């Protein structure tokens, strides 16, 4: 149950709104709160990253940092929710996941690799299925969840490692 969310409340469209009518003109008039909220959120592309400046579609882009700030304000500091910037989540995930991958691969294949490129050089191509199984055995959990930004960063790191180790093929499957 969401308290204080009453759809009877009517809002006026902002005069410079990004919301357009059928004639591609800025919408005018009043609309219910929920309809406005969903229409507004639907007008943005949340898939953009801060480093990406090229418009991917007709939709306006909204960066993950803006979305994180919105999330932080909606949940409020009282709940202990804080948005962690992309460069921090990426760094934390890369450091921790890379260490786990190196530890697992070094133990399983009796190697002494200190980074992913060294690991790639040391791995044998005939062990490719065992390498995939080992990577697939890694479980990642973010108990705080929040906006899900850590999990997205973790997924990006895992995909990068799959790519660096040349483990992508037509039968690639990563359970999310």
C-alpha cells in the first residue's frame, strides 16, 4: 500500500514539458497524478550511461545518476538509501569480481595469473567448457538492492570478463 498517493489529484502540464500530443506539440491541460507520472517516465530512455552522449532514439535521455538521485530523494535519507555514482560501483565490482575470478581460475587450473589478460594467456583453449562452467558458478548478491545499480555494474564486469577470456559463442548463456 502506498500512502498519500491519490490519483484524484490533477496536475497541470508544465509549459516546457517534454510530453507531446498527437500533433507533436507540448501537452496542455490537466491530467491525473499517476497518468502524468507514468507518461513522464515513459518519455525518457533510462538505458543511457553518463559517458554516453549520443542520442539513441527519439526519446530524451536520462542518465543513471539522475535516476539514482530521484531514487535517493523518493526513498529519503531516513531509509538509508543513497545513490552510489557509476564510477564507484564499476570500480568496486571490477576489483572484487576480478579477484574472485582469478582466485577460482588459479585454483581450478593450477595457475598463478595476477590479472585477466595474464589469465587469458595461461588458459588452454580445450578447457573452454570448464572455464564457462567456472564463471557461471560465480554468484553475485546485492542484499541492499536499492536502485539495482551495483548489480548492473556487476553484470557489465562479468560480460567484460567473458569477452576478455574469449568465452562468448553461439551457446552463450548468463543467468541473471
